[in-house]
């Protein structure tokens, strides 16, 4: 139980990759706070954590809402302790060809997938600095590195996450805080289940492992980076994509 | 030496890992005491905690010595 006594904050933990990450960190002994955008989602998180015997709970966090981030972290600090591990996982897609992309589709992605990473990291890094220990793990995407037609907005935000992580890693490395990114390829979640079958088949042809990834396989990478033994890895992007992209 | 000055010096010694005799009233955190920019941010955080005040970023930038820190804290506490 290498994360015993640590408090982990995982955004977007209702389902898919976020849920798998929350469970995986909890299995390592961390107290886990998972966030959802709705009360129902938060209740579902509390329930799956409890049935897995993990300490912690679900909380409502709409990352785009003014002051919401500060309020949630303050609540975590008073009920548990300041987060030692921050996993920025919450994300959405608003796919469209650039020539058809509306300003709102661009803004939604930047406001949900990029800006909250800045705000949450800033809110959490003070306590980590004082503790001389911290882990910030940002979920990016293979799309942020390779590009993908129809996802200029998503790719820009995800590439932004990588640049952010590398810069922050340089700022806080001397304080025992590591900042890394995990870049999933095509993972079997709600986000990819909406893709047309023909598109999926074409995608899998580019994946040497010849299958979609499992959310648990992303969670394993996150848990590794969160562990004390990963303290010499920082500013890195760990690709988990079945060989679709090799760095 | 005022109580505030003594406490500020104590915090500087602790945060920057320097000897107490180096921490004169006019010693610059960065030029004389070897602090980097992150050290100065942490120092301000420690001062905020010790004196239960919030130091806005634009004020924090102006605090570069013990003397300036003491003056600022005096100004908000009076």
C-alpha cells in the first residue's frame, strides 16, 4: 500500500478512465476524492469507493464555474487534508472540422480541458510545496501529440497540457513534486463508444496491439507515476496506446 | 529588535537554510542569501501564515529584505 496516508483528488471520476484511476489509487491505500459535475455523479462515486472499501467520497465540481475549484479544495482540506496527489482527468470533446468549428466549440474545450488544469494545479501546489511532496498527473491524449482530423480544439488543449506539465515540472521539481502527463490512445470508454464502427476498424489497423485499451491500463500508469518510487520521473509524457504512437 | 523583526528573521533562517548572523535587516533574500524565485514565494507564504495576513502578489514582489518584510507587516498590523 504505497499510497497509505495520501489524499488524492481525481477530477471527472464518475466513469471511464477517471473511475478506474480513483479505484486504482484507492487500492494503493490513498484516500480518494473523486469529482463529478452532478450530485448524482458524486453520489455514484461515493458508492463505488465505499463498496471497494476505499476512504474518501465523491464531490460536485464543475471545473468551468468561477470559485468552484477553490471551494472544493477548501472542503477537501477541512474534511480530509490537502491533496498530495492531483489527477486532472476531467475532459470533454466537441469534434468538428475546423472550417465548421464554432467559437463555442473551441472555447468549451479550452475552458474545460486546459484552463482548469492551471487553476487546480495552482490551488493544490502550495500545500504540496510545504509538504515537500506532491504528484500532479495530467491526462492528455495521443491526439495532442499526433493530431487528429476533426479535433483541432481537443488536440490544442491536450498539447497545451503537455507543455504546462513540463514547465511546472521545472518550477517545482526541487520541492519533491513531480508533474507528468499520461497520454491514452484509443480506450474503451463512453468517449470512444460513440465513434462509427468503420472509424474504429480503421483506427485499430494503426494499433499494433490490435484492440482498444482498457481504462484500468491507464489507471495503472497513473498509479505508477503517483507512487513514491516514481519520484525521479517528472515532465514526462507516458504513452499508453498499444503502440499506436511510439515516442 | 522588535518581536516582529525577530520572528521574520527566524522564518528567513528556517526557509532559506541560512545562518542567523547572515540575516541582517538589509540583506537581500536573493542577492545576499541565495534565494531563488520559488524560495521567495515560499517565504511570503510562511510570513502570511506566521502573521495571519494575506500579502497580495504586487506587495510580495516589493519585499526583498527583512527590513521590507517587517515594514509591510507593521503596516498591515497597525
